[in-house]
C-alpha cells in the first residue's frame, strides 16, 4: 500500500499542522498536533507518531531537520510551490506534495505590480516625495509592450491572466513547446529568438538543475537595450554577477522579489544597482495566502483520511 493509498477507515496516524484544525473548516477533528514552527518543536514522543506533516510556511527551514526524527512519516505537505529546499531532507519512502495553486494569485499580483512600478518609475517618485520634490518626467507604459513569461506553469498563466487588461503582447515559454488555451507556448530552446523582441521578461520557473543559472551572461546579452527583468521565481535562476554588469552599465533594468544570495545582505551591490527595484521575497506572503493554504490542507487531509490519492504529488515512493 502506497502512502497515498491508505485504506478507508484506517485509524489515522498523528498529524502535525501549523494551524488549528478548527481554522481549516474541516475535516473532522483528528489526532492532530499543532506546531507553527516557532519555539521548541514537539517532543520526540509526538514526532515518533507523526505520519502526515504540513510544513510551517514561514519556518520551513526550522522544520526540515525534524523529518529524520519521524519514524512513521508517510506524507510531507509543503506550503510552497517550490520544494527544492525540502528534497535534501525528505526520507526515503515518504510522499512529498507541493502547494501548487496556493501562491498563484499573490505571486502574479506582485509580478504585475513590479512590472508597473518599474516601467512607470514609481520608486523615483517615492524618493522625490520623501524629499518633498515635485519631479515630473516621461515614463514607460506597459501598453504596447511585449512581455515574455519564462516558466509558463500555474503562476505564469496567472501572470498572463492579469496582464490581459494592459494592452500588451504576451509570449509564453515553458520547458517544452505546446499549444495552450491562449496560444503557443515556446520551449526554453527558443529563448535566443524571443529575448531580443521582449520589452519585459518575467521569470516564474521553478528552481531545478535545468533552471539554476538560466539567466546567465548569454541570456542577458540577448535581451534588448532598456528591457526589464522581473524575477518572482527563485534567486538562483539568475546569475547575480552577470546581472550586476548589465545593471551597472545601465543597459537593463530589474525588479527582483528573490535574490541570490537571499536574504540579500547589507552592503550587497544589488541594493544600490541602477534601475533596480527589490522586494523581500514577498510574492506569496499576502492576505491571499492563508485561505488558499487552509483550503489545500483541508482537501489533502480529506484525501488522506478517506484513503484517496493526494493532490500535487511531487515525489511518490516507487514512482
């Protein structure tokens, strides 16, 4: 019997959650323990019985070492879409599920906000306001621009959903080519021909060995003069040193919700790079997160208790 096919009616193993069961709106009360990742973890006698563990979103790094101490662990539910930080800690034979769908709205909103703020020069206007200085000047518009979304999964599609009202042209890139509901999705191999035509490049790819350092010197050199790079994916997708060269030259602009290194340390040159807007990995951490996280956990626990297959399985033992 696989971890995702527990028999219906089986007495459940202990469940470890970052939120009280009653906040989830169901399923019925079970043998659930509460730990939000802050403070001391549950005692070993509790960890020994945990079969289903929902990683606390804001304290995932503190929770990961506990996986090796859970002898009965069968399922790990992440509340992040990317699970690259979880994989090194995942014990053999344990199912890993990600949070596909939880962060789509919030991250897509921030991606569009970063595009608009950068093109319309909002950081400069804010600095002028702080100085009490009226500084009107021409700025770029998103209308009539070409936006290249690199990483056309759920979040990439959500970005396009929000761009449709802005009278811009959207091009889509994924790992492999296909035809989507809105038109062709190009393969990563097509990037050399697409980058020179894009005014804005939005990164929404997961961090994998194939995408680590994807935005390197060659990628950046292919972007047109004055183009904007927006990263709401993972910092390591971009070669920071190569990006700094282009920013310091004034050839490109950047809006970065994620950086490499992260958190960005004080004094790092990215903080003061020209035409650069930085937010502190705030893409998923909005009011849209919690109701969607609760809904995912509720659904997954319902599947688990009913012996049904789980959603969003990233690692399935025996697959």
